[in-house]
């Protein structure tokens, strides 16, 4: 009886021991450029998620995107850009529920905030 319990225990450990190993997540990156956040619509539909933004002196925005390599799922995020002198703009009721993705300092002293939230 003791031997069979030991065998079952050992086989259970061997069987379930491999279940906890995880394959590391690998990411792929892309950037898109445009005057506003509408350029994110097509990549977001392909599963890309914006993770940063920079704004050139001429107002052109470059958005850094990433998605899990080999995984293409329909986009679940919506994006918007807001501009303000400081981060107090984020407490505006119109911006509640939005998550900050990226911040870029503008040449006029303002900041551009890229925000996202789940599509409803």
C-alpha cells in the first residue's frame, strides 16, 4: 500500500510539474505617425496597443505600438489625445476612466497626453 501511494505521488508530481512552466512572452513593435490619434484605429484593430507617443515641433505625432508576437486579436482599446499645461487636465471629468499611455512635452510648454480605455 505504501509503495502504491508513493508511485501515485511521484507520477502526479511528474505529470503536474510540467504544467507550471510558462513560455516567455515575446513582443513585436511598430510605430505609426500622424497628426492625431486616428492613425491608431487600423493598427488597434489588428491587436496593436499604443505604449508611447512623441510629438515633433510641427505637431506630427509618432506612436509606439506593441503586440504579443504571433497573436492577432481584435483591438479592445480606444485612444484620445489631450493637451494641457500640466497633468491637472487628467482630473477633468471628460478624462475619467482613461489610462495614460504616454506623455510628450510640446514646444509651447504644454504637454500632450495619450490616453486609452477599453472600448464600450
